[in-house]
C-alpha cells in the first residue's frame, strides 16, 4: 500500500450502500484511506444485485463502479458478538460513514455518542435524504425525491416541456462529494483539537446548494434565474447529430450567431434587438436557427460557430464521450481487474489517485480484517461457525 497518498493511514468504517455513501467512501479510498465495507451477510450492499443480468452480484458494473479500493467484511450486527467486532474496529478507526435513515445507527448502538466513548477521535459522517430533523426527516432518501422536493425538477429550459427526472443521479453524487468535503474538514479540525465530531449532509441540502445562484435571485428579487432558458442558448439538430450553442458573454452574440449561420443580422431587427425582445420572440429565433443547422453536419456548423468565437459543442452520447480523445487525454477511463471504470476527476502532482485493488466480493477480507484486530484463528472460526461473520 502506498504511503504517499494524502489519506494513507486513515481508516474508514463504511456502512453505506447504493450510491451517495459509496461514491464518498470510494473517493477516500482512491486517495489512500483504508476503507472497510461493513456488509450484511448473504446480501451486502443493495447495488450488488441491482441489475437483473447479474443476480449473483459478482460482476455488477454498478457495484464495481462505486467500490474499488475497499475491503469487505460481512457481519451479522443483530447480536452482541457482531457489535463487539465493530467496537473493536472503532478503537483504531478514524471515520465511520453511514447513509441509513436518521436514528438507525443510534438504535444499533453505533451513534456518535456511543462510539466517541470508545474512541474520542472518531469522526461520524451521516448522509441522509432530507436531514435529521424537520417535516421530511422521516422520509427515505432517494436521488429523484431530492430532485423533486428541492425545486430542481420544476426548473426547465422551456416551461412548455413536461417535468422529467434527470437521467443521472445528480443528488447522490453531489451529496457524496459534499460528504467527502465534510470528512476532510473534520479531519483537519481534529488535527487542531485532538477530538472527533459528528457531521451530516443530505441530498436535499446538496441540491439546494447547487442552486445557489438561482436561489439567491429568488430570495432577493423573487425572480426566476434559469440559464437553460436564455434566448440564445439551445440544442439544435444537424444532419448527423446535434450542437449546443450558448449565446452569452459577448457584446452582441446574436449578431455573431447570425454570421455563423448565414442569417441576416437579426440584432438590427427591432423584434430581436434587445434581450427582452429576444426572450419574447425566442420561439421564432430558435425556429430560424433550427432551419439553418438542419442543413449541414455537426462538424461543419461547429467550424462556423468557432470562427465567430461562439461557445458551442457537439452533443455526445455517453458512449461518444467515453471514446473521445479528451477522455483519453484526461485518463478518465481506467482498467482494473479486466473491467473498465471511470477514474478520478482530481489530478494531483503528488499523492495522486491509485488503483490498489478491485471491488471486493462480499466478505472477501473478513479473516484479514479480524486478524488485524488480534483475533486468532480459533476465535475467527468460532465467529464463522456462529454465522456472525460470513
């Protein structure tokens, strides 16, 4: 194991599953933390069997995308013997992470108050759907619910479009990264005080924070700020795909768009001369843009748009993006145990992301983890016979 990574020597007990928690703990593991995944015997993380094409959960791409560089132990925590293993792990751990509903860890005996008595330096990080108190605190956390309740789902580039679920788990990833930040801040604070603490993040808060510009406009002016609805911004089909144009950050972007598309200078037309008139007549503007862009290829139009120094890009499928030269240059696809995965978005000169080991099979490292606690072969055999460890 590398000792040069930023989080080398940090031990994390990971009770999380599905996405928000696991993407957090994987980031910690990618940068050196020893992440021990605590899983249910016989089942483990729900994402192990999330896809029907992999009922055994051995090669599930969803699970593997979120759990590299971790070790797994399968523990029955309903009895005292299983809980005793957790308490022994806590003695030398730095961080405990969970994304259960509020109160679950306390009821299991693993809340911050209980664990800090065993190890005053412990940091307990809790990820929830809506927070630990308040009218939604009882609700199960889920990405799409956070999109809906935070206002994200209701905000559309065109109010005539139906509301839709965002196709990527935006809230899960955002909250997971906020939890990484919280854990790193708590570790820095512990260096000053010598004492750990409890911290929490929620999907709901993360989605509100992501809308900080829009929220500030609403709170100050009671006005909607919607970058996607701007009149010179849109997605337009070409003969072989689509381009996106962002007509902003220029003195007269409409004039430049018209030059690129071979249209008359609509910025000189009173119907389009001001931003307000462009908003009013957005449908007519976009109709003219669509008519032009539909006559030639994506590459042709990108060339014309870039000649005018306009913000524009091709619309890629995920497959296109993964195969693109920029993805290769950024080393964003990595290979581990014959599976290709998305790498880390953080590039560092020193202490960089490493692939240390593959996503674990359920309980794969149980004996090794128990051995590190000082449990002898006889005691480990007893725990296995009693099905405390499997």
